């Protein structure tokens, strides 16, 4: 129901609450209309305990539309309440949920051979959705937006995550329905917050200090999904005015982690998600060392500023925390594989308290400093410590990236419509990775099997280094360490070896196919070249024949024109011949025409004789020159004309 309004309205997120209140007014017709009465009906009708300040804001908006009228401090319905079609939307919502649940039941049977009842399947999905709770809102919540469930077990999270990943690529309708449910879960989380007006505020006064794991996500050291999710989060928070920072000690920790990863890439005994991811990406020692040296520039590219870690000074002594108590609170929630990581976390939390200068913000938008982490256990321990020993009951010193992503999306859902999807897939991929304890137990079992000779050295190396072994480990154990046995490890070794063999076979087949395709391409290219060559030869022969005919034709015309032109030169001698024939008296020749002809011939041969003697020009030369020029001119013009026509 909320998703419908998200898609069709561009107002603030309080507008999502308005149709629900209108439905209550139309269905129950409370007299008078009070926030307390609406609150009770909302809880009974929708299972949402909406804080009264939020209801008061919505009642004011409805009154401005003329539906309600305020008199003597209470509201009364003034005119007919428009039908919100809630029942139809509720049915559509149930259909979506049913479709997702039934699809999950079918997938569990096909993929895991696990038979699930409808209620059990729905509980697993709800448990997965509990990952989208917001720690900084939990202090306000009286009743959650979804049924209370126990913490997600590895098995449940693994099965739902596998189902979602499968749906993303194989069943887009189910996947989109699931994302709708997630968005509505995020909206429902907001509706139960008493400070419902605070969502309109930006993050302009907030500095988010990122911890080491988030920086590693940003550097794409733990996979593309996590990388895209953190970039999307940075984009939307920056658009809301928030600023990202990194403490100097965190920078040094990241620097050291990258160096450690680089030096252990070739160490078969090295374990960890980043090591596996770097091997999967075929990263080399030099790639990581270059990344480490460019770390400053990389962070600046995303607007992350490095700041000095606050020092222990008399000025800040009042704002120091009891690190021993904080460490004890952290130890209750989580254990560290690397003790130095706990020291860095305590240093970061201490720095946040110093930057807050003793202030106790009631909204995260008013907290000038917050440590951003992906570690929900660290966020919980810091929150519990703040409630008991420091004045941070409302806004913890540490919040998770999912919490901030949720709040940021509620503030501007249209700016980041893909954010819930990025969150879901980040959780899915994290759930599909074996935890440190499971992976450590798996490697120990593999070492024992190699020592006893039950698996070969090659199989042992494959189990430690291949990403397929991690995937098969999760498929067979569903993330449960109690499901791990020597038989499981041996089966994984056999599966991975078969898979690698199948992949090699596929590679060989692909190479053979590529060679055949290349061979066919070469044959086809040769055939085409032969065709073109034959066509060219045929065209050339036709062209040569045509050119020969044109040349013969133009040569004949040129010859005629040359003769005519040479003959016309005789006209220049006619006046002289006439004058000479009249002046010279020859007794033997009395005929005037004969005398003219003789004079013309004499002048003709005398002139060309001298020209030939002095310049080498003869009548034949003139005739040939004119004929050749005419032939050349006509030949070119006719040939060009023929070429321009098909």
C-alpha cells in the first residue's frame, strides 16, 4: 500500500501515512477525531504503532483539504471521506507476499530438499527483513513494524539469500515483489519513529567517519556488489548535504591492510574474504601496492577527507570516555581475529565523543560526528555503552551503513530508487560467504585430510584457493559449522575437482569452437576474396574492352579533326598567293587559277620547310598534335561519363 504512494507521489514521506489515516476516518468514523483514537485504530487495523506527533501532522493536512474541521481543540469530519481503496491494495500486498513465500517454499524443496510450511517460510523471510532495522530508531520504538522474531540463523539467512539471488536472475517478478516488500519495511520503520518531522532535515551538519571495512568496500577489495552499494550510499548522502571523513588512524589501518593482502596473495596458508576476492580478480602484488600508494587520491575522488585523530589534550579531557568499560561492552558483542582492529575501533569511538564536545543530539541530523560501520555488533555495543555511561541515548556514536542507507532513502526515495536493491544484494552476498569460524574449521579439516593422505596435495590446494570450494561449503552446510565433517570436506573436494574439470572441458570446447569459427571465417573470407578477385578481373576485362573501343572511336575522330585543322592552316596562305599570282607575269602559264595554285603550294611548302628547318615543326606534327589532343579530351570525357553510370 505504501509502495503505491511512493510510485505515484512526489511529496514527503508523511504523505504515505495520509491514505491510511483517511481509511480509518472513512471506516470507523470516530467522533470526535483525536490523535489518540486514530493511533488505536491504526494499531488494530495495520499493526503499526504510529507516534501521535506524526498523526497530528497528518490530521492538520487533511483539515486543510476541508475533510476535517477543527473546533474547540478537536477535529470532526466535515464532508465525505474519499475512498482510498485500501482493501484492494491490501489484497494486492498479500498477493505479493504470498507469491514470494510460495516461490521460496518451492525453491527450498528443489534446491535444498527442505520441506517448509507456509508459516515457517514466511518467518524466514521476516527474519531476513529484520536486517533492515534501524539501530538509531530502536530507542524510540514501542512496537516493531514486523512480528518479533529471533535473530537470523545462518541457515535461514543463507536459504533466503540464495533464493533472492536466484530470483534476481531467473524470476524477475518474484525478485521485484521482494524488493517492494523491503521498501515497505523501510517505510514502516520510519512510520514508527516519534520524531516523524525530522526526516525532512538534511545531513548538512553531519560528518560521517567511515571505518576500515567500508573503505575496503569502496576500494572494491571485497567484490563488486559491496562496491556498488557503498558508492550508491555515498552518492545519496552527499546529495543530502552529508560529508564523509576518515580518521588518520583509520587511513593507516587501511594502508596496512592493503600491504598485508599484497604480501600474502601467494601464501597458500593465508585466509580471508579479501584474499579470495583478489585471487578471483587475478590481482597481483603490484596492483595492490599501486592502489595503496594512490589511496589519498582515490578517497578524494569520492569526496572523503582525511582528518587527524583527536589527541588526548587537557582541553578534551572532559569529553574522554572510559575505554576499559567500552572495551568490555564490545567484548560482550563480538570477538576480533586481529586485536589491533579492536584498538582502532575504540580509538574511532573515542574520537567521535571528542568531536561532539559533550553534546547529546536527539536526532542524527544534529549529530556533528558519527562513526559509520558495517559491523552491527559494534554499533549495538556502542549504543548500549552510550545509554549506560554517556549522554548518547538518542543518537549512538556508531551507526551502520544499512541504518543510514535506510534513513537516507526515506528522506529522498526518488533520488536513489535502487538503494534498497543494493542493500538486499549486499546482504545476500555477505550471507553466501562462509564466516571466519566455519572457513577456519573447514581449512583445519582439509589440513588433517591431507596429512592422513585421504586427499591429494592438489585437492588440498584447490580447497584452500578455489572460490568454488567456498560456494560448495555453503551449499552443503548452509553456513552451519555443526554440519561440517570430514566426509563433507571430501565431498567438496570431489565436487570442486569435477567442476574445475568441467570448466576446463568447457574451456577446451570453447577454444575448439573458437578455432572452428575462426577457420570458417578464414574460409569465408577467402571465398569472398576469390569472388571479389573474379569480379574485379571480370570488371577489369569489361572495363579494358570498353576503354579500347572508346579509344579507337576517339582516335578516329581526333584523326579527322587533325586533318581538318591542318587543312585550315592553308587559309593563311590564300591572300599571299592571290597577291603573288596577280603581280608575277609568267608567259608559259596564262591561267590565273593555275598561277594561284602554284603560288599557294610554294608558300605552303616554303613556310613549313622553314618551320621544320628551324623548329622541327612539320605539317604532320601539327596534324598529329591536334589529333592527339582531341582524342585525349574526348576519351577522358566519355570514360568519366560511362563510369558514373551503373
